[in-house]
C-alpha cells in the first residue's frame, strides 16, 4: 500500500487579475498548506475508488471524481481509498489536493506525472508541489517561495458549500492589480503585516452569496486572530493566532457554533533543505 497525505491548501492572499477569452480567470495568489488534510491510499489492482472519513457523505465515487480523473490522466491503475477529513467544496483545495496525492502515489508506483496537470483543476499544480508558492495564470504558473515562518492557524467552515463558478460570476471587477513582490519573511508578524496589505478578491462576492462567512470572520477576530480571511472561493476561513494555545482555545470555542473548526499550523515543507 502507498499512502499519500493531501494537505489543506490555503490562499493567504488571492487577487483576480484578468479573464481569458475562454472564460478562465487569471489569478495571483500566495499559497501555503496546513498540517491537516485528507489521506489517499493506493493498492495495486483495477482502477476503483472507495471513500470513507468524516466528510465521505459529501462526495460521489462516480467516474467524474477528481481522484479517478487524475488516475486516468496518468494512465495508472490502482484501488484508491480516499479518507475525507476536509469539508467538501470549501475553498481549501480538497479535491485538487486529493487528485495531486493520487498523482504522487501513482508516480511512486512507476507512472510518470502527466503534463499540464491544471487540466484537472487550477489548484492541482500547486497541490502537486505541496510547498509555499506564488500561483499565477490559471494556476499553472508557480514561483516557489522560501519556507514561511511558523503560523498558528484556525480553520473554520460553517457548513455551507459555495460553488466556485457562482462566486466568480458575482465578481464586480476582474482586472485587479496583482500582488506586490513577495519578500522573504523573517517571522510571523512580518508575514501577517504583509498580508494585511493584500486581500482575497473572492471574499466579498462569497459573503454576498453566503452571509455566514462574515459571521465566521468576525468570530475569528473576536477570538484573538491577528488576521482573519477566507481561503479560495470559500466558505472556509482561517485565522492567524499568536501561539498554538490561543489557536486551540479559539477552535474549541468556535466549534460550539456548530461549525467545523480545527487548530493547525503550516505543513512541513517537503523540499530538501
């Protein structure tokens, strides 16, 4: 059995900078990964998919599942088990991270990584890399960044699925300025200070579609977050806290609202040092 971790992807900042003639939006995003995520297990055999875990009910194992599409793109055969620990359609790249984990696992089984993995989804290339990056274009242009300082995170999802196309359709402007140059950050306060100068352009239209997102952001700030922001197209939000104990206390308090709320930190950078 080959096991791959599929970490939650976080858009610490996301600017929408244009739209191509084919309808795809151009993005400029600072992406990192949390130390929580789904689990992919592959065993030799005919291609199949089994889904278990806390959020299994939100997914179908039909032929259009991204895990199966990834395997077909790589030309691989395996019995895939997806343990779904992340909410579905939640802006933290769950499906893309799962597809990337399948591709990594199949590569370990001898199947080469396919070209243009963005065909599976805009977040798949960065999830395949699994390390901090500036993501541009439609997701295919990646600039690796130095390892980020330790961040103490709380992820919160209010249980509302927000379809990405609907959020893009609500955008008032699609030609926003790109991110400023991304410096090396000596510590978490420096990173948070820089993040306060940028934004997530999808957050306002997501709040218009699902006002509870604003409630989550307000609750994170009231719990002591130095920065609270939505990730991707939502509805998952993150808060950055001064230390692990404050993050854990905030997650426990926010979970009492009936929301999915977990404390975490950045995933270890897989690149060799």
